[in-house]
C-alpha cells in the first residue's frame, strides 16, 4: 500500500535504526500553518487514510504526529505563532446543524488514530487547543516544547469538546483538572501540563525533534508484537474494572509465552546479547 499523498498531511519515513530491517518511524505533519494547522475536513480525511496506511505497512513501527512550523510572514506582516493544532477549523462550524455533525463524527479520524494498534507520539511545539489537544490525547505519549500551550476552549464557542476530551482527559489528568480546563477554557503551560500528567516530557523547541525521535526509536527497537499486545492490554484498564482488567493482563501475559519473541528475549538476556526480534 502506497503512502497516501496529501498537501495537508505530510508523511516522512525515518529509519528506526542504522539497521535497515528495523523499519521506520512515520513522522506525520499536519500542514496548514497559516491556519495554525486547524483540523478541516481535508486534514481529517487524510488522517484517516494515514492511519489505514500505517496499520497496513509492516515496516512502520511507531508514529510521531506533529504540526507544521509557521511560514515566513509576508513583508510587513507579523509571523503566525507556532502550533501543533489550534483546534477544529471553526470556519467549518458555520451553518452546521446536529445532523451534519453526527455524520462527521461517526467513525471519525481521531477515533481511528486512538484505535491504531502501533505506538503513537504527539510532538507538540506550540498551541494544542480544542481538537488539537484531543488529537494529542489520542496518541499514546505527548512530548512538548516549553513554549507549548494546551487548552480546551470550546466553551468560548458555546460548545464542549467533541473529539473525546471529556472522556480521555478525565482518564489522563482526573476529573477536577478536566473540569477546570473544559469549564474555564483557559490554556495551561507545557510545564503545568507535564505536572498534571497531560504531557510526558517537556524540552526546549530546539531539542524537541531529536528527543521525540530518540523516544520513537527506542520504542521501535522492541518487538512489534509485544508492543501491540502491551498497548491493547493497557487500554483494557480504561474500559473495564480492576478484577476484569487484571484477568485480561494475565491472559495477555500468558499468551506471550507462546511467542517466538519471548524465547528470543529471554535467550538474549541470559546470553548477554541484544535480542533480534522475529517481529521487528
Ligand atoms: N479554526 C480556523 N482558523 C483558525 C483556528 C481555528 N481553530 N485557529 C486559528 N485560526 C486561524 C486564524 O483565523 C488566523 O487566520 P487568518 O490569519 O487568515 O486571519 C490564523 O489561524 C492565525 O491565528 P490568529 O488568531 O491570528 O493568531 P493569534 O496569535 O492571534 O492567536 C490563538 C492564536 C491560538 C490564541 C487563536 O488563533 C485562537 O484562539 N484560535 C482558536 C482556538 C480554538 O478556539 N480552538 C477550538 C476550536 S473547537
């Protein structure tokens, strides 16, 4: 399957290691910098196509999702600010009614991203607002530059979040902080986002790309089958009660004892070797 082509979503494959057979990290850039990478219908369609391509493409091990940097401003104009994504494209809300939104949101791109079986990292440099914060929350990890700002300002539009923040934020940062973010619509700094668990790591803008790619490469060096089972199992914690979740984990743990990669990993440890996974 060829990588989907789109002007609003750029796909770059970066080798996951110097060994060719270790696959790639797919660096996905949402590319509407003049509109702070706001999510319009084109971006959403492209995101869904990208998810399908990543799922079908074995060599892609990890996804890093980011926003395009601002363009040089025209003479005499101020530069646009840096953004991951400043939300859903508000111009597309004009004239829309509930039935239009129900159609748009059935089987939407953010859910597709959330349901991707491979590890995903949001690399945030700038505003991550509304749908942008939700796209970031639909990734497994979030790494942000110090100048990043997170928020769910939908309340200021007479709306609430629609791409999962009321549910996923509660699970990430808890009820009280979610209520504060959604009820006030105020932005928080990357440091505060890190303190409350919304962001995994904060670094300088200059370090962000390498820091994130190092993390992606580290994850890509593990067995892709074990990562997939791990992600699926951790997800159970969000949906089921403790007793059922522990049973899900026990079964997943047991099932891995029939995998070649468990044999390879244990053998490599005992022989002080680096494991060469069957599922690269
Ligand atoms: N949808 C559509 N366009 C958006 C947008 C969005 N969510 N966010 C920013 N833009 C556009 C602006 O309209 C502007 O376009 P223009 O230059 O053609 O007029 C451009 O992006 C730059 O934004 P601007 O508002 O001029 O930058 P700023 O530095 O003054 O403010 C923000 C930055 C992020 C504070 C401000 O853009 C903002 O509040 N955006 C909306 C955030 C939001 O409510 N998101 C939730 C949507 S559900």
